[in-house]
């Protein structure tokens, strides 16, 4: 199991900015038929020339297929890396929302801040913790209900 989790949360070798690009490209490819530079710029709230520069770097790393005025697509390696980034984000977002009881928007924002700084080992342990907490919730463990009650108090 740990080897599967290591693959799921392995280091990408990319900067946090490049990881953000990979994650956004992946999410946009699910939302839209095609991914365009202007869509990425809008989602990340940055200027199109900055996006173009980053896309050229990602293309040089063979993580995307991109040519000027053409749509952006992830390569197989790009899909793997964007999946790793998204898995970290999703796991953290669930932790902040489901365990710490933050509202979904705040949980997502906090996940964005933290996802690039965690080691693979920390992500694996968080994954195991979240599985444990889900089982406790499914089993209606009294301590889990008590924990949730404490965390929702203002």
C-alpha cells in the first residue's frame, strides 16, 4: 500500500508555480472541451504573457503539448504530475473541511497554501489519517462525533 501511496504523492520536481499551472490545466480540461491560454490566465488571475512563458517551460519539460494560438493538452507524464498535485490538494481540502470543520471555500484556499510544501511522507500519513477518520465516521464512533462537536464550536 505504501508504494502505491508514494506514487500518488511523490515529488513532482516542479516549483509551486509550475504545479499550480499543471493543476489548473488539468481542472480546465475536465471543465471545458479545450484549454486555452486565456482560460489559464483567468483562473490563476495573471496576465497572458506570463502564462505563455510558463507553458513554454512546461512544453520543454514534455509535460504539455502547446503551440502558440493552439490549445493546451497534458502529456501522459503531465497527467501523472497534475494528478499528484491534485491528490495533495484534494486530501488537504478534505482534511480542512471534514476534520477541522472549515467551510469549503476556506478549506480549498488553505489547501492551496499548503499543498506545495508537504513532503511525500507527510502526504502519505495524512492520507492514512483521513482513511482512519472516514472509517470512524462510517462506524459512528462516539469520539468522532464528539471531536466534530468541539471543532464546530465558535
